[in-house]
C-alpha cells in the first residue's frame, strides 16, 4: 500500500467531510435562529411516511448530548455512520504511522453494505410501524 497516496486520500476525505459538516452545521444554526426556514421533507409530504434520513438531526443531537441509545431510536444510521468514520480514521492513521509497514486499513466494502442494509431495514420497519400499527418512533 502506497502511504503517500493513502495520506493524500485521507486529507482529501477529511477536508471534504469537514467542509460538508461545516456547511450543514452553519445551515442548522441559521435554521435554529429562524434565519433559514426548516425545509419540508418531500418524501414525507408525498407519502406520509418517513424517509431514511428522518430523525437524523435529532439522533445526532442526542448523541452529542451523550444519549447513544436514544440516538439509535431516532435513526441508527447516525451512530453506525460515526462508528464507520472513526474506524476509517483510526486504521488509516495507524497504517500511515506504522514503523514496520504494517497495514491496518484495507479497502473492504462489507462495512458499507452492512451500513446500507441497516439503513434500509430501519427505514422499512419504522414505516411499517407507522403505516400499519400507527406507532410513531419520531
């Protein structure tokens, strides 16, 4: 594994992720101050069901307040996604700074497939609970 290329990709991913997070953070602050309106969820408007991202902001806020189990209730994609990001960050840094050339980071796709499966499964189960049993998790 080429450490220079891995380091370059690591910096690009972190700069892009940081910029995206910054834009979303500023947008959310402006929404909380009433400067920007909360955008309506088109999926919910059309179907009266929750989209896969519904509850994500609440899940993130609960996670930041130290309530990971409550965060999972609103949207498990947030905690699982954060876990994948931390795994990526740690293993890439361990690979880059390993003295004997040991590789900790590998480009395997199964964690992403598991993540997507959890997101889809939660999306389906949450909407079945809402539509059939009238149980609203949000």
